[in-house]
């Protein structure tokens, strides 16, 4: 076949054909295969070209045809996946790579017993059903030309075809593909029997020539008289199906020879039933032989009516009655759904992609569950695939995942949005934890919630890179959001303190002054402590300092100036509460509702008496018999006491909403320079960051420095970090750390 002939064939059923793509694939594959030859001595390129031609008979799209042309390039020439991606796009590249994988495996599994390998791989690459369509066409052409292959190789290839590819074609509803594969395989597996039966059938056909044409014309006449437009044809018996029947029913050839097969193809479903009625009133029918696959289609989407009647010479006549569309579906199976995508008239067994996938899914289940002599191999030579699991979406889409994958990986494999909004899952219809390890064949339904963001702890649970990267991204974004909402809160209070009203939109006009790109940047930087709130106020109200001096008394905090600390002297400073904010007692006591997730039941929950955990810290729950659950920061040294008692450790997470107003105790330790105003600076910094000092213990370490341990109350970790950062910048502070006991 020539280049223009191929293009013409495709354009005969697809007017908008992308000719450039076909031409490019044709030229590329021809050049790549160059002077390579097939076993037959033909140029190698004749093979991909024939494979493409087979697929045009199924009227497949030009991408599939292009993939057919390219299908052996990666494996057999110097072409690479990258080159194909670059030239033809990633979708085509992925399909060609899928075919390459199958081919490599075929080469490895020299023995037919290793068919299981192949089944698994087919499963792995069948994400896009077109891989299988090209693979089947490839196999069909190889079977047609098997005579040229060395005789010792033929049996294995034929066996593999019989055991894997023919059933696969059948399960995909591609009857004519299946028939031809079976016949070709049979002729190589059992040449003598094949030849004997073929000869018998030919003799029989010759002998019954008149009878067959008599039945055909009688049927045609009756249908015409009843005004049912129809095509009547006799069905040739296939040697393989005769042989199978003989084996199954233990019958001699002669006993099977009085069965004749005919097919009536009509225009509509209604005509199918009218034709059936006509046949049944003309000849007597064999009870129990009527099968209505129109009202109850086969699993692979096959639709037809089957019946058997007693013909004019008392011979048995098997009839199939179906519409033309049903016929094409029966012949081409899933491939035909490309043709009949939007038919909703019920005449087509497979009318959309989901059905096609559902069919494939059943195929795979059946292949996976079929007992075969090579099953034991699964535990020996199959490590290659033991590291993969294949799961399904509720709609039957296959998701291939590495071994150990969780529903979280599954969700991200389906779509990043699905992963990011995943809050739970059902495995095979049952609610299960999202950290469950998935098994082959599991059907996974992801339960989603819009308000969810993936907990950062998932990062260590997932096994796929895609999931890990997405969780990391999402966590970063969540942290950024936390800082920006903290920044907004700080600005609100800061403005309020200056008697101004904070409006987000006002920031827009001062962005250049602040050297920031967006309002969001300003809020985030304020939240992070990289931009003092006073800078923002000053940018918006350049004269605010004068205004303040004119309208306000000196702030109360100035009373701290000059406070001196003596060596070893302890001060207890009452909390610097502002504007009557309610402060929760925090550490130690039992709490009514504690914002922690991961705890089931009604066990009382409390923070560890030594405290120190604020939202954002990694935390751990410890089950204390008789007391309930105590929450510790993961860094707490006290946790050492529970080492080795793993059954007492409970995974917990904070359950904090950004608007949370509750405060949590935290402790910082710092060294302050002994100078007038140092304490005031520290207290002022803490206060201007909207934190409260609950307690402060000071001890003089030398003449120059005073050590302070300050108990603060903060909203969360980012709030605490902001305060530490700002304190660290003060010249009065020489060293500052957070203390977790
Ligand atoms: Mn090939």
C-alpha cells in the first residue's frame, strides 16, 4: 500500500482527517526502518503499514493509525520516546511506548507458560484502549505472515495468540478479529486436524451448494414479501469452532455436518423481531434455542437474536438476526464505538467510552481470575510485575500504581484536584482509611470535600512522586495562606491602634512604596515578620506619627523604661492583656473542646502539663490509661518515657481553621542586653504582634546580659515564629530560642 492510498482510506470514513500527521508518521517510520527486512524478505516497513491498514478497516482515528505506523520504531530502530514526543506529541509517544513494553515482554516470555506476565502488562498499558487495538492488529498481521517465521518459533507464538490475544479480542467484542486469530493459531498448533476439518468443510460446502442457495433465496423472498429490507448470507463454518464443538460435545464430524448457519441483517430493532416472527411461522423452531441478546446483551456488548429452525430438508438451520449497527459492533467490538459514539437509539451495544472501559474491565477481571497451569509462576518469575497494582475508578477506568500505593496516590493519579480534595475513600464499596494499602483489582471511590487541603503528614504516607509533589505544593500554599491571614489580622489591629480603619484594597496604591507585587505579598510578608505593620501604616499615612503625637498620651508601656534586673532576682509580670481579650488557661488542665483530629471516641484529651505545642507544631497523642490522651509536641523530650510503647502512641493532627481566635501557650528564652529600655522594647514587640505575655522569669547572667524565659500566648506556629523573628532583629536581644520541654 502506498502513502496516498493509506491517506485515502482514512479520509473515506473521516472527512476531517489530519493528512499531515499520517504523512509525517509514514515518512518517519519508513525512514527509521530503512533497509530492515522481515523474515519473509519484505522490507520491514511493509509490516507497520499492513497493521495500519487493518486498523483502517475498523475505521479508527488517525492517531491510532499513526501509532500503528510507528509501533515498532522505538524497539527496532534508533527512534526514542523523546523524539516521537517531540514530533508527534506525548499522547502518541505514550501509546508507542506502551506497545514497546508489550513487545519487550513478549521477547522475554519465550515460553507460553509465562502468559501471565503478558496479561499483567496488557493490563498495565490498557489505560488507553487504543494500545490494545494496535497490538491486536499487530498480532493479526504477524499471524498472517507466520509461515515465514522459523518453525520452532511458530508454535509458541500461535499458542500465545490462542491463549491471550484471541480471548482478548473476543472479550473486547471483536469477533472477526478473534475468529481470524483463532483460525490462524489453530492451523499452526494443530496443522493436521486443521487440514482434515478444512477439507471436510470444503467437500460439504460443495455438496450442499444447492441447499444453501435454496435456503438463502427462500429466506430473502419471505422477507421481501413482508417488506422487511434485509441481507441474508450463509455463515461459513470455521475449522477451529468445528473442532472445539467436536471436542466439547464429543461428536464426530458427520454429526455436526447437518448444521447450517445463516445471518439476517436488517435495518432496525423492530425488523429484527419481525424477521424472527416470520422465520418462526415459516419453519418449526427448536425449543430452547432462542436467545435474545438484544434485550439482554452479552457482557462484551454483543447484541443479536439467535434461533434454530428445522429447514426444508429437515436439516437444522442456525440463524442470527441483527441490525447493521449490531453487526459492526459484533465484528469490531470496542473499536466500533469510535464509529457510534453518539448513538442513543439503543441499537448499539457500546455507545460510549465508559461502556467500552467497563467491557475492558470485565475482560481484565476474567483474565486475572482464570485458572491456568502457569498460575504458580506468579510467585516465582513475576516479581517484575509484583511491584504494580491495578485499581479501578467506579466508572471502570484503570489506574496502575506502584506496590504499596494508597487511596491518596490513587486520587492524585486520577487528577490533582481529586487528590487535593480527598477526605476519605471507599474500597470495593466499603469506607476505609485513606492510608490503606491498595490491592490488585480494588475499586476505589474517593470521597471529596472542597474545603479540604491535604495534611502535610500525607507526604510521608504516599508512594507516588506525583502525589508527594502535589501535597508539598499544597502544604506550601496552605502555609502561605496562614501567613497572609495572620498578616491581615496584624494589620487590622495595627491600624486600629492608630485609630485607622484597615482596608485591603488601600494597599494597592502603596505597593510601589512597599516594593511588593501584590496585596497578598504584603499580607504574607507582614505575617512572616519581614514587613513591620508600622511601615504599611506609614506608607498609607505618611504623617501618622505627628497625628499620633497630637492626639494620644504616651503609651503605658513606657513605664517599663529603666527597669533594672538584679542577679538571681525573679520577677513575675502579670499578663499584658490588651482590650480585654479572653485568654484560655491552656497548659495542664482538661479542655472542653480541643482542636485535634485523629481521636475517636470520648476519651478526655489534654495538653501535656509542660505544654508548648501550638498549632503548626507536629504533635503526638499518648494514651494514658485512666487519664485519656495527652498531647505532646513531637519534639518534646518527655516522649522518651514512652519509647517502645508503640501501642500507646496515637496519630493526631491539629484541627484549626484560619479564623481561629484561640491562643496557645509557648515559651521562649532570650538573652537581653542590659540597657535602659531593653525590657520595654521586648514587651512592646510582643504586644505589637498581638501576643500576650503570661509569665516572665528573669535572671542576670552577667553585667551585660539578662536571661529571660517568657511564657507567651500565640495563635499558632507562624505567629510564634514571627514574634521570634522580630525580637531577634532588636539590638537589645542577643540570642533567642523557643523552648519545648
Ligand atoms: Mn509489530
